[in-house]
């Protein structure tokens, strides 16, 4: 028996089967949310992302209570930078580029403190953590195989940043046939106008990339 529920969303209600739905939390890492990491090295005010943490936490608690598949992603690179394209490494001030030392260890490098997910959203034992070198969570990862193996058809997506890694992942997922519900207040951007535009792009044209709803509309239904 499917565990169907219908979420009020834009551009219209979305019905999902909880047994075929995963919560995907994108890149809620210290490198993006805390001073001294990759986000700040690019010239951003990282405090703008803090508001997304409590809604992500509420979603995570609801997903765990409902027995959903939970997937955390982390953007980062191998210590030898072998998976970091030179065009990506060359961005930002030379002393604060990917791989350079910072207060949370080498910037955007796997295994360093800055690469960790923020403590409030730490993965629980058994939850899937996908390490990705790019913006999208499907590119150069086994996320597609993981979801296919679990019979997942719908994704509830949150995290940072709205118009960069969340958007790229939703676009990749949409092309692969997943229904994506993006939780608006559980996403965040360094650039508020881009957050709003990113969400608007998802639901435009009849939901060209997916659906959008606030956590208040999702959490009570899932839990
Ligand atoms: N710079 C920016 O907005 N985002 C990223 O570089 N990565 C993610 O969004 N995770």
C-alpha cells in the first residue's frame, strides 16, 4: 500500500508516496555556512544562510520519524585536487582558493573541518552521504544508482544555495524523471533576489522543474 499524501504547493498540489520519496539535503556544510570557508572566500555574507538551518532541521526530524530515505550531500574535492577543474579552482582571491589553508582547514577539501555538515544537521548512522565534486548531486556520484535501488520517484529538496547547488540538482533530477519538491524556507542564498528568482524559475511554466512549498506545509504532513 502506498503511503500517499498531497502537499499544497506551487504551481499546484503534489501527491507523493512516502515510501518512494527521499529527503535530499544539499551541502549544509561549514564551508558554506560559517565564516572562513569557501562561501566567504568568494566574497559572500555567509550569515544569510543561517535562516535555512531550523527548517532543514524540522524537515530532517519529520523525514526520520516517517522513515523516509535521507540523503545528505557535501560539495568538496580530493586533497590532490584531481577532481577539481582548473576553471573552478581559479576563482576567488589566490590565498583563499579551493585547497588553500583556512581557519577550518583546506578550503572545500574532503576530510577538512570546513567540509563537515553543520552540527545541527549531522547525518545519523545509516543515512546516505553523497560527496560530490560539482554543483549537481548526480554529476560524478552514485546518487542515481542509490535512488534507483530504493525505488525512489520523488525528492524533497532543501539546502544551499538555492540558485547554485539546489537548482543544479533539481534540474538534473527533473531530467531524470524525479518529482522534486523544493522547500522554500529550508533553502538559502547569499543573494536574496537569486533565492526568490530561483524558486520562481522552478514553478514557472506549470512547474517546469518541480514544485515549491514552505516547510510549514510539508513538515506536519510528512511527520
Ligand atoms: N557559491 C554558491 O552559491 N554555491 C556553491 O558554490 N555551492 C553550493 O551551492 N553548494
